[in-house]
């Protein structure tokens, strides 16, 4: 019995030259691994996006809750400035005129510039404070008492 050169010790489906032979199996394995890598990277990207979004929500909520609590105490502008300075929050600007408000809203307000203009229009004074990761726009009435605020992410 004489063997052909391409037959080898394995039956025909494992022959190198047969349709559906070793090359086809290697390609199937390649596409299976490539597909698994794509699915894994996609799942990782989704997890990272969800984690980032939930961190931003938590961070923003904490700043909102902090300022809401402070606002219930109705502090004056000077008292609030001293209290925030003790925690490392810096006063960046005091806006008393519409031109000052416009300048601060357009340069630092970002997506909330319209809200800042609207709230500042009802206030006698707007102060801008900077924390490590957030800007506070705090609005005071004519007596210097805190009436409202806007948080802007940096």
C-alpha cells in the first residue's frame, strides 16, 4: 500500500490541502479569538463609561447637597467666604454688575452659563468659588444673604 505525499498519518479532514483542513481550522480559531477580544474590550469600555458616569453623578450630588445644607443656614457672603476658605475653597470673583456676570458666565460657566445669567439677574451679587474639582456660583440678595447657587464641573 502506497501513501500519497499529502495524506500523512491522519485521515483526509486533517490533511493540509483538503478543503476545511488545518488552514480552515486555524482561521476559525483566529476569528473566534478575535471576536472574543472585541467582546471583552467592548464590555471593558462600557464598564469604564458607566463607572465614570456614576462617579461624576456622585461627585456632583455631594457638592449639591453640601451647598443646599449651607443655604438652609442663610449665611452672609463674608461668613460663607470665610467658611469655604477654611476648607481650601478659593474666592475667584465677585460679580455685581451685569457685565461682570456676563464675563464670569461666559468664561467659567460652561454648559450652565444660561442658568448662571438667569439666577444672577435676580441677585444683587454673585460670587465664584473654586474647589478642587468644581466651581460654585453663589448668589446673594441685597442684604448679602445666600439665596441660590449653581455648581459647574471643572
